[in-house]
C-alpha cells in the first residue's frame, strides 16, 4: 500500500481548494462506527505547505487566534513564540501512516493510485500522507545575542550636545523593537523582561543601554543636587529632579531611566517621588572602585566606604554577591570584578565561562552565578548534575564543584 501511495504522490499535483475531504465522516468513528471508506482526493500530493503541528491544550488559544510567530534567522533552528513563551520546533517522523483529510463533503471525484476513478461511495478522501509532525517543547529564550547587539552602540551623554542629532546619524548598531523581534529568538514578554534586566531604554525609537561613565555622571548629579536642595534620598520629588536635571542639560527620558535603575517610584498625595535603593547605589560605587582592576580587599573596602553617599548604610561584601570574586594570595585577600550580568545565559556556555575563571568552586561562591538560570523542565540541581562534578572530603566540609 505504501508503494501505491508513493505512486499516487508522484502524479501531477492538482490545485486544492481547501475542502472536499469528508473529515466529518472520520470524526464520526469516535461515535461508534467501526470503519469508513477512504480514497485518494483528486488533488492528492506532497503539499509541502501543509505541516502537522502537535500542540498542548494550553497552546491552542494562542494558535487559533493567531498570537504566535516563528522566529529565527536562516542559520538558526526556528522557534515558535507565543506572547510570553518560547518553544523549540523539532520534526518528528512516524512509522505509521497519517492521512490528512480535509473537512467538508467530498466534492471532487476520488482516485485510485493509477489515477483512475475510485469508489463513488467513498465517504472520505485523503489529500496527503504526512510523514510526521512538528513537536513543540518549551525552552528558555535565546537572549545572548541581545547582549552583543546592545553593546554595539551604547548611549553616551555627548549625543545630546551640538547639531549632530541622533536622527541624522548613521543607524548602524541601533535596533528598534521590530528589529529585535526579528533577530532575537524570544517571545515579546521574554524580550521585554530581558531588556529591563539589561537596563536598556527606548531612546528615539531605538533600544539601547547607557554607557557606564554616563550612568555615573547622571547618578553623581542626582546625588549632588539632593544635597544642594535637601531632597531626602528616600523621597526625592520627581518633578523637581527632572526640572533641575533638565536645566543642567540632561533629558527627562535618561534621568527617569537612571532613577528607575537605582530606585523605586512612589506615589504619595497625588505626587510622584523616587526612593533610592541603597544596595543598588552602593553596588554602582563598588563597580567604580574596582574599575582599575584587582585590589587588596582592605584597600577596596576603604575606597568603597569613602565613596558611599552620606546617610546610606555601611557597605558589606554580601551586597556584591554575583559581582566580585575574592581570592587568597599568600597572606592577603584580593578582590576583582566578575559580574553575573557579563556571563552567557545558556547553561552550557555559563558553566564553561565559570570554569574558565576558576577550576574549582565552593557552593557559596558558585550559587550567585547560577541562580538566575531558568531552563523549563530543569532544576538548579539538575543543571549541577549535568555540568559539574561534586566532591566533599567529609560531611562537614564545604562541597567543591568542578567541570564535568
């Protein structure tokens, strides 16, 4: 029978109008009927534009209402995205014969494999023999490319000075939301979350990060003005901050972005205030202190404490989990910057980068660098088993993790 179907498939393909298959008769088998007469539709053929997609029930509303997109470049494996999730697409072949039967009453004559007229009493006509279906599996969004794209052209304050306006500049290295949707394999919701996590901001229609030195300048000016104008760091009036910073040449969009990066907006008595987060501000000053490279821990702590704005809590190393690493060299402890935000997001690449930095990790040091990994269907313990080897000299000793 398979050979006959192959012969039928080699016949010149006839244009199919979309119906005339009698699928309802086949569905009726579920109601108790034992069999149905089946033949080849007049337009039977390969019909490469028809592909079976296997989907879970919770995906059907998005599929049926057209809220899904297929994303990926020609050199990438395609993914299917709903508004809030990403699914890999894998073709799975089958050894069973799967007939595709269109809906509606059979309207065209049925054929035998030799292209002669078939059974006039046939209740259903198959349009195609499907070799398999596409399987959807929930996966983590593929966001590492987003980091590299945003690094191409970070925003700098000098762009607001002079006549060389951004609108007239070369757009190379600048990406709109539509550009990112085409280039990044992630759902809209996951993409927006990633942009927020990377502290990106929409500037004149382009999503960009802000240059580190520009961030430092804006933060310093906000803190400086808070002293001059007696703004409480936990209740800085938004309108006053934007007005004063605007008079100094800073755009409202960038100032608001930095306020959001280092604080939380609070609505009180029909007015908006910003409360600076001490940990986020202290972390920014720690990054600045380590900008010159590796330092003795004692020197770093002294330099860091001196830079913290008056009125904020005394900083401690726990604030810097996932941002710095300490190592013992002789009698001295040294510290250097090593931020989780600079590491790959894919688990395999993440663990490879970690073990390039250190061959052995204690759990207290490793945990801050993997707790942000979220892989559907995999726990943190599962990732550790897959990518690391655990050793523990005795029950009281701290476990040590090395590359698998």
